[in-house]
């Protein structure tokens, strides 16, 4: 009897530690849509690497203009050529993968001119990409899981909070509309602070790249760590992710080698209960480098 008790205690401790570790397991998020060399959306989801795929981008909207999606060479929305993606979207969702519509991007062409304009754009997205109804749905009948805010240019920053609230209102009494965002790491993000202050966002993947003062530097990790701590303590979101380029050429700066991420970055960010995982820009770069494959077991 005396020899059995320690064994039981050890087993209990090991099971407890396994449970604690499993709760800090994160997901990988990827952007798809801006490079036809990245392959199809179905292939992206069938890879088994990602839990969320952001379709990028709805790059034209607001100020009274007709919203338009731009998926590089994948399809032509002006001739309804992107409706074929409906099947791929449904395939992703059947695999338990959330598929988001990412709005904005790094090129001019979008802005919000008023609160009413914000509501109109939100209603358009609800009816044409989410759970509403329209005869002109650019991606066909598939219902996307939500909207990703990648607001990097344009104007009307003050109205993105109205926009987020309007989208969130459509969740009531129906299918949930997930809200996600990709702010730049300097805090607060000047384009997205109004939206993020609503506290309505489920997931936030911070762009720790193309931003020297707060991106990770192995020779001086303090600036990254301070930035991460500021984000997780300052915004209300269910989960917060580390956003990175999947290859050195995918961004002008901020690439973190996989082993550095595994040994220096992830152990630090996983201390937070808000840790959600890693976001990668983008599927094309990831396909070339195998970045997500190399980190998946450690995220």
C-alpha cells in the first residue's frame, strides 16, 4: 500500500500537467487570396494546418461606392467568377475551419464617411457574405463565419466602431458573426482603436512585422514583450495571436525563424490566458517555406 500512493500521486500530477499544457495549445490562422500561386481555398483547408482562414480582401467599400472583393488572380468578381468559391468555403467549414471575410488591406480604395455609411457597409456585408440574403452574393450561397478588420489606410477611423456594432447586432437571434482584427503592433493602432474599443472582437492577431519598434528581435526581445503585454492587458478580446510573415520576403521586416519562434517567442506569449496562437501572412509564403508545418506541434 505504501508504495502505491506515490505512483497514484505522480500519475495525477502528470495528468494535471498535461491538462494545463493542453489548455495553452494555440491555433494557426492564415490569409488566403492575394497570390494565385498559393493554390485553391480547398487545398488550403485540406492541408490540416489552419483553424481559421481569412479570405483577403474586400478592398473597395464605403463613401457610397459599390463594395468589391479583390482575390488577385483567383477569380473575377465582376463576372460573378468568384461564386465558384462557395463549394470550397463549405468544405472548409465542414472540416471545422472558420472562414472570414477580411476587409481593407494595404492599398487605398476604402473608407467610411459617416455613421450611416458604416451601417450601410455592414448591412451589405451581412446580406452578401454572411447570413443575410441578396441576389448578388459575390462568393455564392456560402455563409462566411465573420469579418476580419485589416484596416491600414483610408479615412473614417471614428466610424469603424459603429461598423463593428452593426455587424455584431446581426448575430442576435441568429448565427454568430465573428469579429477579428489585424492591428499593427504600435499601440494603439490608429486605424483600428475605435473598433477595438467596442470590446466586441473575438480574436485579434497583431501584426508584429513591418513595425521595427515592436516586432521581435532576438538580440533585444524586450520591446516585443512590452508590446505583447500592453496589448493583452489593454483590449477586450477572447484570444490574441502573434502575427508574423511566413517567409522573409512576405514582409519588409519582422520575419522570425521557426526555431526562434519555438524557443524564444512562444514560451513567453503562452504565459497569457489570452494567447490564441499564430497568424501567418500569407498562404503563398507558407506554402513555399513550410513555416506552419514546422511550428504546428508547438503552437
